[in-house]
C-alpha cells in the first residue's frame, strides 16, 4: 500500500471517529486527553484545543477520580473492556440534555465502555472511553417506573383520604395477628367513626361531608407514629393498627386523637363545622382466633362508646 493510500485511509478513519454518534476519548497513562471527537466537543462545549493534553480530572472535576481509577486499573489488570450502565452510574460526563423528546431530564444519561489500547508488543499504552447517549431509553424506563410506583400507591390507598384502603390495612392486621401468634408481640386495633355523620351530610351537603372525612384523616396522620397502620374502613369509619402497643397505650393514643378532632374546626364554603368521634379498642389476645374476630372486637368497643353517649373511647375485652 502506497503512502498516499495510507494517508487516505488515515483521513477516512479520522473522519469516522470524529463524526460517529458516540463519544470517543483516548487517555494516556497519566489520564491526559489525547483524542476528543466531535460528539464530546458538541455536548461538552469544549473545543479539542481546550482539552487535548489536559488531565481529565482537572478538566472534569465532577468525575470521581477514585472510582474512575479503580475502573481503569481493573481494565489494565484483566486486559479486557469494562462497562458501566446508566442504572449503575447515570453518567460519566455531566452533559446537559437538549433533546426535545426527552426534555424532562436535565442531563444526558450515558452507558460507557472503558477499553485498553495496546501497541505491537501487546503493552497497554492508552485507555479508550466510548460514551453512548441512552437518555431516551433511561427517560422511558424512569417514566415507566414512576407510573408503576404511582399505580402501586393508588392501588393501596383510599382516594379520598390517602389512607390505606380496606384490602391493604386488613393485610397489615393479618400480619400483626400472625406475628402475635408466633412471637407473642402485643398490638391493639383502634376503630372509630364520626359521630352523627349523616346529620353533617344532610345539613351541609355531601361535599362538606367529604371534607370532614379528608380532614379527619389528616388529623389521624398527625396523631400516630410512622410504624402505625392507618386505614379507612368505609364511609365515615377508620382504623388504626397500633403496633407493639397494649390497650393502655392505645387508650392514650385514642384520647389524643379524640381531643384533637373535638378541637378541630372545619371551614367549608360559608359553613363552620365542629364534630366528634367515638372510638373502640381491642388488644390482641389468645381469645381471638383470627384477624376478623379482632376487627369485630374493636367494633364492639366502638358500639359501646356510641351507646354510652358518643365522643368517648371504650376498650373491649373478650374475657
């Protein structure tokens, strides 16, 4: 092959390297940049004259030096390429994302290949980085994950209150029942409903009634711990599973909740609404044979509170 042919092939190769739609970076043994193609130039806004010969860590301080050195050393030792995906590390170089379709992402998600370059004596002389723009794939995957997460939350929660729906809080109750059977952990179920709720609906309208239910749920969330399980039983009735809490402790929580509701005033349109709740408590014990009986026991406590005049808490014991 003549010198002209070699020169022509070299120019052809350089043209491909410069215009290929992936980032190409070549580093010497001291991590100085020797090749910086058009992809890297366009997305970094750094001209080859700005980076060639400069150290990659000083030029891109956001690149983790300790992590990158470890990756390169493994490539040298194993003498084989190493790969990183956007799921492991979102990017190697933090480039802004300008694509209109994936404009919801601030930066370019990248996959990266780190590979050794050897000379004629099979000695590693340089390291080549290949940067792939996978923003569209990542954005679609993340959007799907967010949608699935949102659907999962929707499937678990009551739409009006944001508390767990009956299916999911009952699963939590069944789990606590089995935990008691196996480990004898104590737990109490608190059940309550809004006193004279039908009167609220009839007097102020169903939208006002919905607002009362929403604000009741908000008060419940403020009165319990993160480990407790709050749910809507249905209509104006609510449940709270008080984990690792005996009936005396549950009474303290119930009274705190009752007083907070009594002191809570709801303003809806031109209406001023005050209301109360009645509560029933049942602590898990050996007389309860399944979680359904546990619900029934708390409901009996609630019925006692209603019958005794409302706006109070009653504990129900089987024995």
